[in-house]
C-alpha cells in the first residue's frame, strides 16, 4: 500500500506492507539510517523519533499509522548546517561513547524540551526521561550534563559561570 510521509519537512510516497514498522521504512526505504534498531521491542529507545512533535519508539509504530503525519529524525535536527543545541551539547559534554544510543537520546530530549522547556528544573522528571532510553557506555552522567547545557541554551540562558 502507498503511504505519504512528511519526514524532516520533505514529502515521501512509499510503498509499504501493512506490517512494516516506521523504523524499517525510515532506514530501508528512505535511507535515514540515524534511526537505530536494537531491541525491536520498544525498550531501549535507540529508534526514538518525533511524530507530530512527540517522542515515539519507531520500532513499535507501523508506517501506515504515520501516513500524513509529521516525522522528525535525527537527520532533521541540524538546521542550515548548524548543529541543534542538543547535538552541540552532546559533543561539548562528551555525552556519547560508541554513539549507538545517541540519536535516540537526541530525539527523546528534542521532543521533551520542546514540550517542556524547563524540564531540567524538575529533577525527578529529568531522571525519569533519562532512564527511558538505554545507554551501555556512558553511565548517563555526561548525557545528563549535555541535556542540562542544551536546555539552558534553548532558553537563551548563559552557561553557569559566565
């Protein structure tokens, strides 16, 4: 069946099987391989993308459910060659090691901070959001620092100590 997807602002018409996951369509049909697949059970979060501004596990969502909806992947974060503040913060704070989970974390927090720009002011919610994606390398310390830095930058605040 043919579906129309709006991915990172571009329109795509794609032939899919009714059982195809959004993650598979993004990777296999649209060559957007920043969306990683790991557990394929919605547990790890490496496949997180934004659908209509909300973070979702693309391995659990069928492509046909996304017809006509707005999808944003990690490839759509940077604007005009400029890194998104989250991407820049992950680099500055060394918020990645192997990098496999990074696109999922970037999309998770892009959605979370767009929905609640002061998410970082609520320690419990910040920790719950961090815990919803899995990272086997970093111990989350630098990811947390990166999110705090990006949140301040997105609000136009100066980093601490400046």
